[in-house]
C-alpha cells in the first residue's frame, strides 16, 4: 500500500486511472483499452468501486476517457511504425504507456510532463512495484501554476528538436486560459515537420447532449469546488481556427461520434462516449 501520508496525484488523474481499470473489470469484452497498471499504482482501498464517481451514472464519461486514450496510443503506434521516435505527454498524470507497451516504448523516447508532486509520487511507486524508471522514460517535473517553462524542461531532458514527435495533451485544456492554450499550440507548431499534436477540448456545456448534460454540469461544479475550474470551452471550428493561427500545417477535428464508430460499434452493452462533450484536435506541423 502507498504511504497515506504522501500527497497523491490530483483527483482527476486518479479518477481517470480508476475508470480505465473499471472498464477491464466491469465492461464486456472486447475492451476498448486495457490498463490495470494505474490501479496498481494507486492501490486504493477495497471500496473504491463504490465511489460516487464510479457509479453507472458516470459510464458515458468513462467511455470518453477510453476513446481518447485508445486514439492517442493507436496514433503513437502508427507513427512509430513510420519512424517517429519521440512521444511527449503534457499533463501525463498516471499514464502507463511505458509500462503496458514496453516493446514499443523502449524503441523511442517517452517524455511525461506533470506537476513535481505527481512525478515524485509516480517515480516512487514505479520503483516500489518493480517497474523502475527505464532509460527511455523521462518523468519531467513542471509546475505550470508557478510559471515553469515546460519547453525548457523538455529540452533539458534530452528531447531532440531535430526529430519529429507526437505530443499528446488530453484532459488539460479546459483548465487553461485561451492565451495559455494558444501559447502551447504555438510552441508545438515549431516542432520538426511531420510532428503531430493530439489535444482534447471541451465543447460549450450548452451544446452537450441533454442526457449527459447533468453529469457534465456536476463535473464542472466539482472541478470548481476543488479549486481547478473549467475555464476554456471551444466549438470544433474555434479549436481548429486556433490551431491554424498557431501555425499548424494540417488541422482536423476528431469527433466523439467518429471515435464511437471506430471503437464502440457493435457493442451489445451500449457503451459509447457522449457527443459534444470532450473531443479531439489533431494537428500536424
């Protein structure tokens, strides 16, 4: 069991990891995404499945998390097959790509960027569980709130600006100002030609499908009460326009409906991500 006196990652990172594990435990195969390593890292109390945020009410949002995770990792695997050798995860949380897919990860450089507290905790848990910190995995501590420059820290950790990369930022943009998002987009747009960014973004809540809107409103209220309010929302057209303004050569919106068709078609249990909530921007330099 982890030391309960040690500060653990924030609620969002923990919830995401637990939802990924719950999918394997509760939902019918075929599983869209298989990850129980995050559960091992957290080592929650036995009653974790009874948490309010694990209830059937949250099922569509669990599907959304699974869809974006599957899309990102499919993209990384495809890009590696074409010679890409660097993968950057902004706001990595309890991502476990390096532990679950060592055959792929060991052939590239994986850079995980997150808060120093999260990174220190995760580093300790990986060692305790026997995964260790392999040479291809770089846990980069960056305190965005204190003004740390993630780009400087990334380059100091061995990132090669002469090589293309995949950069993923999911579950982050809603907490940032439009100016901060644009600054990140502009920075990533300077990467070597052929680099790819996948970023999730929240649509305005009033556009959310009626059946899931209460859940989205509840999640937004919970984020605000935890001191991490959602402050940025974009329509797909607005998000694509922002990426073009930042300098990306090719910009695409990947809708929840497209993800549902790709990964959830034919399921008999009805599991699928909700439309018009959190969707994806795919941009290429």
